């Protein structure tokens, strides 16, 4: 926390090294969150890049109090929500999505990032409603409290707790059925 405040202070003074250090410190956690929310490594990389570009451009507006990681995770969740909304509008307009085929193809280094377990979990996560997926991911990977998630989703804490519980139950059900299918029982 103190290290983050020092990095933000240096960044506000124009230090590119401070921005680079913030990026290096949090990029993996933010990428994991974005992959879990989008189920697409290419889109997740774009989301994280967009968040850091916005962060870099807002140097004068950043306040050095609060948890930087949670702030960046909230930015990733919000940006992911915007991308998802844009894609839904794009699909509703009937525009051909063939240009996005390249971003869906995985590169060899991306395969190294995704283990077999992550693929299974990612598949299961994609089957639950987005709001539940976002709550589960922000709570588990983002280490955010239900109150913080409630602010992000503009919902009550009870609603967030319900989404978390229902999301976990659905994940458990999906993963249990996957295991039964694999073992042939």
C-alpha cells in the first residue's frame, strides 16, 4: 500500500518508470480478471491495455489514497462491461463479425498462460450469467468485498451476495457434471 502510494506520487510527477512498475506489478492479476470476465484472451489483453492507457492519461486526476489494485480491478470490470455492451450492440445491428476472427485465435504464448484447469473453469464461467460471473471473479480474484462490488454493479450488498451464492452453485453444478462426463459415470 505504501509502495503504491509512492509509485502514484512518482507517476503524478511524470515518472515513466513508476507507471512501468505499476503495470508490471498488476498486469497479471488484471489479465486473469479480464480473461475470467471475457473468456477471450485477445479481448482481455485489449481491456487491460485500455485500462492502463486510461490510467496513464489520468495522471493529474489520480488521488494517492485507497487500494490501487482494487481501483484497477474495478476499471477492468467496468471496461469489460463496456466492451460486452458494445459487442451486443454490434451483434444486434447485424454487422459481420468476421474481422474479429483474428482476435479469437490464440497465439502459442497464450496457450502457455491457459492450463487445462483454467480452460475448464473458463468454460464453466462462460455458462453463468455475466453479473454472477463478475461478482464471483471480483470477489475471488479481485479480493474485493461485497460492499465494494455492490458499488461497482450499483446494486445492494444482499443482491451481490445472492449473485455470488447463485454463481458458485451454478459453477459447482457445471463442474460436477463435467467431471461425471469425463469419468463416464
